[in-house]
C-alpha cells in the first residue's frame, strides 16, 4: 500500500494498493477526483494539478514516538477515517438497492433492456461503494491505534 497527501490539505490521505508508481498516482488522482466531486475536499486545487504533485506519505509506525508527531499523525488517521465513513454512508443505500437488482440476473424472470442498462450503470456505484467500504474497514483498524494515542495524550496527569 502507498499513501499520498496534498500540500494544500495534509489531512487528506489517499491510499492505493502497490508501490509508488505512475499507475498508483493515477489511482490516487481518481480518489482525489471523487472527493472533489463529493464536495469533501476542503481546499481548491490549482488548474493543472497533476499526479506528480501528490506527496507520498512514508509509512511510519504511529507508536514509534511520543509527542507532537504521533499526535499529528493520529489526527490525520482519524480525519481519513471520518472522510471514508461519510463516503461509505452516502453511497450505502444506493449500492444496496443495486445489489438487490443483481439477483434478477440469476432468476428465470424476464428483464427489459432498460432494466439491464440501468443495472450496468449501477455497477460503478456498487464498485465504488465496495472499494470505499474496504478502505473504511482498513482505516478503522488503523484508527483504533490512533484513538489510543490521542486518549493517552489527553489524559490528565495524576496527582
């Protein structure tokens, strides 16, 4: 897995499978475009913003340090989880409706060309939901550790 962020919005973390490559950067750009279309990007990007301007986030274990760096990274992980949670919530209902419609393909019931066309158009929504849901589940597992770091940092000193 490789992660990218933006200089304009370091709290945005884009995670794609594989190593840093042109293909991975294009996948990250696709995720960035989805965030922009959904209105979840807190900043405006300059015209001509490209994949080469993405900043690779080097994998650093959250628990390696105590202090501000660990807290900053923990907040970034939680921010990413929040973004993914909204994305999953927004597309869940529509994806589940499309999933129900898939069952008609396995029945002896006749279907119209219009129904098949609508179903084919829904596959993109289904795919995007499934991918976002997987990223959310992965981010949620990472966020547990981030939450522990923040809880530790927020704990008041004992007297």
